[in-house]
């Protein structure tokens, strides 16, 4: 068996890691954790450390680790048919079954699902769909896309542009032209506005409408948003946000893309986050929870109304020129079918609502009086803790303090994995949806202990 030292050497010599400080890693200054195995909500590294993964990988392992039902479905599929493409009308039992299962679970106006590999390529597909549709509809100038500061939609060229986090733009020459960002629906971070929450909602809506009017509604094709800001800080929208935003989009004939890569398949206690917030999207992005990350697979679910335009387009212009070799990959599809069956049979959507609420209320109660906790917030099986230098004046830490990163490191010593969110001192939690109350207690007590240690 290879030793950890050998693997670490190879890692530094050959492995270009995503979202990593490359120089520090190459110098061996950052952790090189080599994960070996996992079961339920626990992962284990090659040194034998067992850790409660309170972020479900990258909020994707919804059903938890080590499910034999999915592993067996993948193995069976690989033996019977590891691959065939889905171009020019080809399908497999797994891909067709999964399409049916996804559309059956989606909002009623949804009609078809296009399968990709990950959330980024699905959003890439979505933007191409929107542009294609507006060309077919004879309005080629209606192409700009509005996204939100702190939104996360991927890290490709278009999707990295849609993402509203500086780290994903800096030095990459992003965002590309035609991608605009409007106010993040992040009430806690705007004390400077000195507004009630209701006024802040109205402010977000009027900022959006002002942008549309400034640019010209005839140039704006779509608005893309997560039902609740995820990577931007796990921030539920201010009250009434979606009710205020949607009429503006309708009025200006702007397509609504709900990016449900995190919220799809149960995380908010509903099958889709759109149901939770009464959102009526035209397109829904799915990935992560679609297979619980047992195999890469994503999708773009599109409404019946838009589908009709696509049909009209191919009748006029010929076959739809957009496809990936691995669209609807049978192994991903087999994983997806087994995964969605498990979500149902284990009642994980309900558990996300119930145990998620328990995690949130327990966390809130435990940290209510902590001088460095500005806000505890969440929805379903998502929770975050916003850390501040001074809670009364709402003064934030300097980025250089790396306060949240230090708390997360102190939690890791206690065997719990949380995530220091990329912008601001925010600790994020997004455990597998099968979390139990006693596992939630473990997360909360590790957070309190770690925070006390670092604060001291
Ligand atoms: N959209 C959202 C809301 C996401 O959270 C993510 C990934 N965290 C993506 C898109 C991109 O997905 P992927 O990393 O699979 O490309």
C-alpha cells in the first residue's frame, strides 16, 4: 500500500487542485487531507481520523455516504452498459427513467430536462437556451443576464461571470460583457442603509427594476438566482423578496432561472426550493442532490412554454446544436434513479425540514449571547453563523484575521467539518439530509467550543 508521505509528494508534484492557494499547497503549508472512506454523515481520512461532515462534501451528498443501493445501481449499470450517448434521440432505461422522475417531482409547469455533468455546465446550457429562445422569438438584442452580487452559479466563463463573488472574477478577466449584477438580498450586511427588512426588500426590487429600465427591458433576457444565497453566505432572502421580484420580471418579459443546484431535492424541506419560496421559474438548474454526488450529473429543467419555442426553433433552423459527450451519462443516471428512490423511501425531504429546523434553533440558542456572533440564520438543512468583531456596532473582522477559518480549523480538531464561506467571516453548515438530532447536537457543541477557543 502507498504511504501517506508518498501520496502527499505525488500530490504536490502533480495535482492541480481547484479553489486552492496553489503556492502554499505546493510548499506543503496547507493541509493535504487524503480522504479514504465514508459512511452516513462521517468521513475518514487515511490517518484514521473520523469526522462528522457537516457540509456534505460541497453540499451535495444529500443521502449521506456509503449507500449500498446507489453503489450497486452504479455497478449494475457499468456492467450492463457503461456508456452510450444521448445524441439524435438515443437514450437508456436509466436516463429516460430519471428524466421522468425529475419532471414528475418538478413544479407543474415544467416539461423537459436536459442532462449535463455539473452545475456550471447546466447553467452554461441555460444561458445558451435563453439566447437561442430569444433569437427564435425574433428579439436578438434581448440577451443580457442579470444575476446578483454574492450569487454563485459556477466557475466557467459565463457561469463564473454570473457568480457575484470577487474571488471568482479577479485576474480571470470576468465578468464578461452582458452579465450584470444587482443588489444581494443580504439584509444583515446593509446596516448602512438604515432600513427595516420590509424596506430593504422593496429596495432590492427597485434596484432590479432601475437596472432593467436603465439598460432597456428589450436588452435583458433573464434573471438568474438561487432561491436562497448559498456560497455567498447561506442567507435566506428578506421577507417578501420573491413576491416583490417576480412581478418585475413578468412585467418586462424576463426569463427566471432558479439555480437549485443546492436547494434541489430536499435541502429546504421541500423537493425544490422554488416551492418553499413560491417561486415560479421558467428554468431550474439541478446538480448535486440529483445523484447525491455518487456520480457527476446535472440538469436544466425547462417549462412547457419555453419548450414550445425550442421545438419551433428546430423546425425552422434544424437540429439543436448543443450537446456534451456525457449528457445523460448512464452511470450518472443510474445513480440518480437510485438516489431519488432513497430520498423518497427514507423520507429525507421531511427530515431536512424537521432536523434542519432543530439544528438551526439549537445553534441559535447556543450562540445567542456570544459576543462574536452577529447572526445565526438558515432554512431547512442549511445554517450559517455570521461572525463579527462587535455585535452591537456590527463591525466585521478584517479579512486578514481569518477568524471564521480559524474557528473552522478548531472545529476540525473536534472532529466536525464546517465550511468557512468564501466571502466574509461566515461558518456554513449543510449536512447530509439524513442528519439525526444527536448529530446536530454534536455540530452545535463543536461550534460553541471552537468559537470559545478562538475568541479567547
Ligand atoms: N450553482 C450553485 C447554486 C452552486 O452552489 C454550484 C456549486 N457550488 C454551482 C452552480 C456549480 O456547480 P458545479 O460546481 O457542479 O459546476
